[in-house]
């Protein structure tokens, strides 16, 4: 549980910093976006590292949430309260950060969902399939 809290806090901080450091103008202009990234390579590098750390943190939380929900639905082990806490906390933080940068959060949520689902191992998937 302590590991989930550490991943949750580090994911929140990294995601918030990434939404603040990645420039998105309204209306979005692709050429302006890439020019700003190329002209300031240090900020691009730091924001890419922060993005990867946040992606790994939230992806692992999503993986744990999927695995725990699968085990609870199969009634093998676990309780509904920790599973609900994981999902509600993830959604609450992502909705909070959605106000800071909606386009950044759509991109981040897509990548972290993809990473969380892909990181489920083959042995973990057998618990999720109803037989």
C-alpha cells in the first residue's frame, strides 16, 4: 500500500510539472509547438524525463487496479474498498489535472492506459479471464 501511495504522489507531481512545462497554444499550431521544443532542448529533455516517470507511476497504478479488480471479480482474494480507492484516486487526480492542461492530460491518459494494459503479464491475465 505504501508503494501505491509513493507512485500516486510521484505520478501526480510529475504529471503536474509536465502539464505546466509543455507549451500548448490555443488554437494548437504544430509548427509552433515543435519550434518551441527545438529552441529549448533542456526543457524538452527534462519534460520528457518527467513524462516518462509519471507514465510509469500511473501505468503501474492502473495495472494494479486492473489486477485487483480482476481478483475481486473472480472472488479469489482482496476487498472492494482498496480497488475502489485506487480507481477513485486515479480519476480524481486526472480530472484535477485536466483543468491544468486538457490536451496534455488526454495524451498522458492514453499513454498511461496503454502502458498499464501492456504491462500486465501473461500470468496475471489468466486471473482476469472468466472460466
